[in-house]
C-alpha cells in the first residue's frame, strides 16, 4: 500500500512538471498541449503546488524546491500580468470601448449609462449581444441616443458618434465570427475587425486564427478587437505583434479579463496598428457580465 501511494505521488509530481513544460514551452503549438495550456493558467499552477507541498512535505529537498517554484511562478505571474503604465495625456485622442456583454443581466443598460456619464467614448463594440433572440434593441438605441447604432451579424453590435459602414461578415460554425467595418472615430475613418472565436477550450483555434491572418493580409485593418477566447501568451498572437500593438500593455493593474469575480485569463483583446500610438487602456468589471470592459485611447 505504501509503495502504491508513493508511486501515485511520483506520478502527480511528474504530471505537474509536464504542465510546466507545456505552459512555458509547448503552449498551444499542438492540439492536446493547447487544451492543457488554456486549462492551467499561471494562477492555477501556483495553487496546484499547495497539495504537492502537503504530499511531499517530509521530503526536505522537494519541499524547498516547491517553495522556490511557487515564489518564482508568483514573481513571473505578477511581472507578466500586472502592468504599471503611466498614461500619456494628449489634446486630441480617440477612444474605443469593447465588451462581451455575456450574461445579459438587465440588458446591461445601467452599466452603459454609468460608463458614458463619466467617459467620452467615440465608438463602442460589443459581442454576444444576442439581439436576434432578445427584444432590447430599442433600449440600447434609447440609451445610446447620441450614437449611430448598428446590430451586426454574429450577435455583435457597434455604436459610434459618426458614420458606420458595414463591409463584410464571415462565419464558420464552431470556429469564429468576424465583422469588418469602417467606423469614423473622432474625425478619421478606421478599418475595424471584430471577432468572436469559439469558446470551448478543447476546440482547436488554429482554423479561426488562420482565417483571421488571411483576412488581415488581404485588407488594410487599423483595429482588431474582440473575444478571442485565447490568452495573450498564446502562440497565435505572435502573428499580430509584427504590425499591431496590444492595448493590454498600456493599462494599470492585472490584465486578465475573465471570469469575474476572479479573473484568471486574458481572453478579450484590443490590437491597434503600431502607426496609431496607444495612450492608455482602462479595464472595468461589473457583476452584470463575467467579462471585463476595455476602454482604450489612442492618437
């Protein structure tokens, strides 16, 4: 019995080392490693050390190794997920808002009202609006009476103070939804792509990102935003980093956007062409949705 228990403990330790190799090495290069990569973000890996400490506490060498690993992972997590950025003030700025409304509680009208009372935002983008299944289009339009409002295919919505032109819509079931718009933000028209990638962690995201890459290569896109259901550390965002900057690097606080009230993953993203300097990003959480709101200002 003792040998069996010792064997199981060893397997658990080996399994944990395997998870570390995936998180810092393989990531989502492969389908199977991707499932584990999404399921075990750094905070979960830190917490998983606790039961290992209980199992191996009598082994001095393993105990101190685990304590050291916990400290190293905590430092890594804070260093990579906590951003301390001093926002740049400018006389003329453009501001955009992105939110996965998700839970639909009370249509989230009150949250929009509070946000717009304190901020001047040029354009607002939403996914999971479910406007075809709910009768709240008029309530949105009433609350956003100073905006032009367009309800888009794929349960998306855009509201802008100036002109909106719907250019294209692409969808592949159980993979992605993509809307391409031309939106006047401030006094300048910008090409914007909104995406919503299928959420299941065991679903391969390669097809969705490949299609997005191809679309970006064929069109001159200024802003890409949406619920990618993919963490920032994913290999799939490496392609974006050549021409676009992530708004997450211009905020204060932890960058995870889901799930509220204990955000673990950074799956909602705003990427802006590097020729358009980002000035700041603000993230807010409300109980009405398990996704955070992102508000980004750029010049």
